[in-house]
C-alpha cells in the first residue's frame, strides 16, 4: 500500500492498526517531546494510535499529510480583513502577516534544530551502544559494583585482546560466540566465591553404588584352541585397538581357536609404530586370560610362510558386516579356519555385535577390558606422576589409581604422606576436536572457504571413501548436521557448557588431547575463562615426555589415565572411543562416586542457535536441564556397548 506525505505516518497507521486489532487503548496524557516522537517514528514504538495521531503534539520531519506546509495561509488573512477595504488596513494586514511569518519561521527553525540535535544524539548513543555490544557482549548486569565488576572486566578484556590478535585480518567467525563468552566471563567473575551446584561433582550415589564389578568371576571351561590360530591386526588409535583386542578374544573363544597376541596396523593418520607390548603388559594379558582361551605370542613356524591372502585366510572389514552376530563367524569363518588352520582379521573394527550374544562371551569382553589390559610400567609410572601433579599434594590415591597405574599408586601415597594440605580435585575434559574428527564430521566451524578447502584436502588423503560419497551422494548440509547433534562441540561451545553448569574460575581442568584443530587460538576461550587449565604437556617435563614422543597411542594412554582418575569427566562427543572407554571404566570401578558429564548434542545445538539473543540466566537453566538428564543411572540399553555401559548382568552385579 502506498502512503502520501510523511513516511512516519505510515508507521503510525500500521502501529495503530495492530493496536486496534489487539484491543489496546491508552487514555493517559500524550507525550509531546520531540525525542518520543522520533522514537515512535523511527522504531515503531508500542504507543497506541490514540496517542500518536493527536494533532499538533509532536513536531515532524518534512511535510505531513495531516498538516499543511504553512499554518497561516493567504486566504485565511484575506477572509479576516476583507471588510476593512482601506489601504491602511491592507498595510497593517501585510505587516501583521510578515510578523507572524517571521515568528513562525523562528519557531520552525528552533524546532528543526532541536530535532536535528536530538537525532544526532540518538545516532551517537546508538553507535556507542552497538560498539559496546560488539566488543563486550555484556548486558546491563555487567554494571554491578565491587570486585566482581573489575574481575569480570579484566577477564572480558583478556578475551577480547586474544580474540583480536587471532582474528586480525580475518572475517568474523560465527563459531566464536563472542557475546555469550563475554557473558560467561562476567558470570564466572561475579560468582567465583559462590558455592558450586551440589550435584556438579556427584553421581546419583544410591542407585549408582548398587552396581558392583563382578566380571572377574567365571564358571566356564577354557577352550583348547584346537581349531587353528586367529591373527588380528587392529586399526585406528589406541582406544579403537583396545576394543578390537577384546572382540578378538571373544571370537577366538567362540571358534575354539588359539589367539596370537594382536598386532596394530600402522595408520597414516596416527603415524604410530607402537605394538601391543609397547602399550600393554603382554605376559599379564596372556596369563590372566588363560582360564578362558589359549594365547600365544607367535604363529607356529610352519604357518608363518603361508600366503594367507592366496589361500583365502585373509579377512578384511569389507568381508565382515559391521557388528556381525556370532552365527556369522560360525557359518563363514570357522570353515576357513578348519581348512587352512589360520585366519587373519585385518582391521577388525566394530565387527562383533553386542546383542544377541551368549552370556559367557559378553562377560569375557568385560574381563578383557577391565582386567586383562594393564599398561606397561613406563606408562604406569609416568601416569602416576601425572596424577600426582594434577591433584596438587593430595595425600591419598584416587579410587581408580590401583587399576590404572598398579603398584605406582603406592609410591604416590608414600611421597605425599608428609603433606597434609587439602585434597585438590580436578575436572577432565576430552575435546574431540582433532582434524580427523573435524574433517570426518562434514560440519563447518566458522573458518569459511579456507577451512572448507583445508578439510576437503584432508578428506581426499585420509578418507577417500568419504570423498567419493560426497561426489556421488547428496548428503545433509552442515547446518542440518549441527541441528541433529552430529557435529563435535567446538572448544568455545565446551567452555560455555562448563560455565553454565557452574564450574567456577578456580576449577582445575585437565584437557586430554592437545592437538586441537586450529591450534592454540581455538583454546583462547578455555584458557581465558579457566586459567587453571593444563595438559600433559604442561605438567610433564620434556625429559619425562621424551620416551613417548612420536608414539600417539602411548600418549593417548596417558590421557586415558588422566581422564579416568578425574573427580569429574566431561565429554564433548559421545562417539569418541576414548570418551566411551573412560566413562565405562569410571562406572565399573567408580562405586557411584565418579560422575561423567555427557551432553545431548542435539539439545545443545538447539540452545546454541539462539546465542545472539538468549540471556545468560536462561542459557544456564537450559544447559543444566539438558545435561542433568544424561546423568541418570541406567542399565545397558539393548545392542549398546558394554565398554561404555557396563551396568548389565554380564559385567556387573546388583546388590539391592
């Protein structure tokens, strides 16, 4: 619809129409100031039409269709003086008209000047407020007095300085959450002396403590291993390899075969030549599982020279369905084993189902994972040193130390007996934000075209099958993946989650995995809001780390120890094998005292999409609700991993 005259009247008409429809009325005294008129005109205020359309109350910019351009017209004066008919009268009339015009002109000029001044003040004020919002991102609550204000300001300033340094010459990144990080900084500074939520460092103790470890018990006869030999070369990193080893133990028992100590496949991603004996105690592994299966270190001499591929004994992941049932191995693998005397599984990632599976085979999985796999002494010793420094003078070992570092847990106790300082607890955070995870997720993280090119180049080298799929199949967009909770949390999202849950600035945080995609700059938010953040590289000297350098699996073992023994453990991606194994280990041995923070990423994605408008108090409430629901104690869901959910009759026993 077209409007004549002043465009402001179009706004007023439309506002009045909406007010009429809503039944709004206002009988109060009209506001006649030029400032309120400008606000009403420019911003479409909620002032009802009965107030806005009152004639003569507010000066306007330019002509209006509700008022003439000249308040005293010639025709008005001619009508008033038509009866006089004298020259003197006409002269007096002209003089009066000139005086009136001059007087009105001055008033009109003053009104225009006033409007211009107010307009300028409004624009200046608006510009200042926008600048403060962009730089600080802090709402009006940041003006509170006292030490919390200065502390908050210093935190916000440090974040902004780091951000400007990082973003120099770059386009603004959506993933940085500048506004919300500033609000989080203010909330942390304001609440640094407040008590943390009671359930922050706790599991629901009563239902959690009713489950006790019992996978060390078994009542079956050991197999004789007479059907041949099973070789396994596991792929992936340390945690994927651990799962493959446990599954291989079960398959060897199922096929009544002898297991050769598993080997690990060299990966172009991990670039680690470590083998089983470099990470786990080989003899302990063999001896502990002797009541279950027969294990040897090498193939017999007569079988070593066989071309396993030529005779059909080489079985890859492409030959085995994902999570294949035991019946598959009995039907297709056992005949090969009986014919050739040996089968070699190459890869063997996630190639054994969790359900349906016989009770004793499921329990054997748990026995292998929670008992048979003990780290070698050099990893245990360095892991014990890591825990000692993480706890800062704690005079007793944690609940899980004995299972993780063996006899070295006693050394910690002895060294700290003379120290009586208060125990220091810490939070472990696994940031699964390495480049392989980021590239494989097909998500975007605010880096624009440069990021897309870099991740695509990485996929072409390390994930050729995924690259082919991208070219031949229409996949969901990065935005759709994020809304479905299929993207790993960024470091910025992780720190916002921790701050919203109530962890204060004094919290000691151990971050597992320091090869974050984007490098140090992606950790700015974490290090600025939580200055007591450390990694194994911070806590251990270069001399202490030197034996593990260039061995990613052995470094991962140190992260495993640091995360598993933590007072609380937070994960950012539930699909991560380390997070899965660590959380399961903490359930199995934790006695209901080792909480794991496992966010629902779909719900978090819904909350984070409102980061430009949501207030911090509402954000806290929604995050706490989303995370609290994942802390419920539950038995293992059907077909889910016993490594992650060991609360099932095959692994743990109920005491209530």
